[in-house]
């Protein structure tokens, strides 16, 4: 915002009040002018405007979806549409929307060619069942069947020990 400055010969108590009133008025006008621009950001806009942005970006809010997740889906709708269709892009979509690490396997031997296996942890599946269905419906490949497979991480402990063995190599020749 521009700070109003009066020439030094106009400095006085009453003119300082006038300057403060004019400054407050123009700050309010600036806020009014910035409001439409702030509504284009899906992370901060009014919920009604968010629904309009979602409609424009072909996003439908599913039942019991938290507003924060809905805002993320609307915010990244275009980038997700660009990333859809490839394995690396689908992994990036899952990362952006908070699902986390995912393994994707396609064209497995001894399986139909159209089966895609998505490997997720058990907690990812239980926290995001509706979201995963919506993401596969919207960004998954056409004519593919998706199967969820759980990954169970197991702790593994490896000890590194230095045992100081000695080695000799002898070569004999005739």
C-alpha cells in the first residue's frame, strides 16, 4: 500500500487526522480490489467460490470429505490431470494428496494384461478408502482393473561386526 505523505508546510494536528482517515480509506479500497484475486486460490478462497472452482476443474466432493483434502484436490486438479496415465505421474498424485508411498505393478506374468496392482500399507488403505476410489476413477487408466495389495513393513536389525580376518593369495607357476 502507498503511504500518503503531506508536504512539511501542511503538517499539523488536524491534517494528520485527515491523512490517517484517507490512508485508512485507501487501504480498504485496496482490500476490495484484491478480494477477487484472492478468490482464485483454492487454498484460501470462500467455500462457495471453491465449489465453483471445483466444478470448473471437474472435481466432485465425495461424502464426508474433509475440506482441507477437497481444497488440495481442487488446487492440484490440473497438475493431476497432466500426470494421470503414467506410473510415475500416478505416484506423484498420491504424494500430492497425502496418501503417501505407493508401489504400482503392471502387466504381471500369469495375470491378465489389464490388471494393475497397487501396493499400499494397511494404514493408507484404512485412512483413505473413498479417496483411493475417487482417484482411480478420475485419474486411473481406461480399461484397467485395479487391485489393492497391502504392504506390511517389518523391522529388520542388522549388526555390523569387524572380525579382522587375514587373507593371503599365493600364486604358483611352473
